[in-house]
C-alpha cells in the first residue's frame, strides 16, 4: 500500500496484470453493473410492450386495409345512413309543426333542384343540347334583331305598367337617376370608350329586382319571409350571449352587437368550407356576366360583395389580382363600397332595421355598382382571357385557390397536365 498526497492506493493483482485499486470509485464501479442490469430490463420491457402493441395493432391495420379496399361501399353506406336520418328528421319536423318547418322545406327543395340540375347536366346534358341546337342556331343567326325586339317589348310593358300605377311625384327619383348618369358620363375617365351594355343591363337588373320586391305580391312576401328567417336565425345569438354574459346584454351595447358579428362570420366560414357560398356566388356572377358582358373576375368579386365585405371578396380572385386592369380593380373597389358585409348586416338587423330591406338592397346594389363602375371608368385595356385565367377562375370556385398560386409561372402547354394531377 502506498500513500500519494494523502490518498491511499492499494496494489492489486488481476488476471491480466498488476494495477492500482482506488477505493473511492468502488461504488461507481458497482453502479455500472446495476445500470447495465437496468438497461437490460428496460430493453426486455420494451420488447414485451412492442410485441403487445403489434398484436393489438394487427386487427386495427386489417380493418384499415379493409376499409380502404371497400372505400366506395363504405362511402355509400355512410351517405345512406345520413340521408335516412335527414329524411326521418324532415318528416318529423313537418308532422310536428309545419309552419316552423317551412324554412327547412324551402332549403331542402332548393338543394334537390340544384342536385337534380347537376345530375341532369352531367348525364343528359349533351343530348338535351343536341335537341335544342337547331333553335340555338336560329337564334344566333337572328340574334341582333331578336334581342332588340325583346328589349323594346320589355321596356314598353314596363313603361305602360308604371304609367298606370305610378304617381307623378314618384318620377322625381327617376330624374335623379338620370342626373347621376349624366354627371358620371361627363366625369368619366374615358367617355369615348364607354360600353353602354353593362350600364343599361346593370341598371335594368336593379330596376327589375326593385319592381319584384316592391310592386309584386310574390316578391314582397318572399323577401319579407326571408327577412323574418334571418331575424329568427340571428335571435339565436341572444340566447348564447345571455348564457355567457347574463343580464349584461340588456344594458351594454357591445354584448348585443359584437356576438352577432362573430356568430354570422362563423356561419359564413362554415358555408365557405362546405362550398355552398362558392356555388351561390358562382351562379349569381354567371347571370351578371352573360347579361352585362363583364369579365369573370370583376363580376365574381362584385357578386361576392353581396354576402361578404370588401376585404373578403377580393380573396375570391386573389390568384390573378396582379393581372387585372385598372377598370377591373375600380369595379372591385366600387362593388365593395356599394354593399355591406353579412356580419355588419346582422348588426344592423339587431338595431331593428327591416331585414328584407337590407337583403334586397344588397342584392340590387351588385349589378348597379358594376354598371356605375363601367360608366365612370370604362375598359380601355386588353382584358386577359387566356385558358389559364378561365381555368383558375373555375378552380377558385371549387375551393382550390391555394393551389393556383404555384401555377402562376407555368406555361400553358403543361397546364392541362398539371390540372389533372391536382
């Protein structure tokens, strides 16, 4: 045994030679064996757990593989169960209280009509178009004078009807409209480039919608009923707000109006996620485009302003905002200022304003905004109408606009192959 700086070292003999034993590390050397034993036990536990999980996951993996192999069958089964449940709910609602179920009946009827139209167009569209092709060719060959005859007949009937049912005092508003049109034409950016087709069609559509809502019994009842349904729908917010805030909603304005904005915005987001709003906006913009002759982008944005605000509507045409002309951008901005967002409409309704008046005003303002925009800033540039732009517009309506951002730099030759892979 030797002593070095106060530390005793003992010389020992091992099988492989001599060495020095330090007693200070004996506990750590013993711990090495214990650690190795613990690691071996942990590995055995992991192996046992892994074998157990593999045994448990076998039926799960088999079930997943079976569902993937018969995914179409399971899809039809699930849709059948959901459809049967909805039919049972629909029948029960109609039997228990038909008056309260009128809104459900109307929505169901509209959904059935829309789906029937899509199926008919998909499976019988070509045969139907072939049946009407002779009439279409005849109309195209005589479209100019037939269009003028139709317009003159409609205008004559409207003038006759209004002359019999309109007082002289009501013509003052008509003079105001004419004055606005003259001022806008004089202040137009390019007076010689004004296309009067969107101007007259936009004002005419606004006028016809106003006549339908105000002068016809069917239109008045329909929009009044629609306004009541919107009021009932927004009244659900009061119950939720009362549950959260209690009696504070009776005295504090913020607890009355702001929950309605949040609720309506959430519902609109759900409808966008389901694709319902895209489909509705597409149909409205299609009608405005074929009548007014405007580009798909500006028409789509203006139609979207009926339901959403000025910040949300341009998102529908986000992939090609950079390609739009100044006239189109002017139309987008005009449409945003002409209407109010759906959430703001809900707040106005909570103030006690007639819902039917707000809804009809929003619908009427869309074509008029497009008409006024084309009068004050007419189109003088070449509007891009390439295959890329049309297909991108269709894809936006299918909810895949986020994929189109990567297509901006693709050549048109490889566009179709890219679309088939999406």
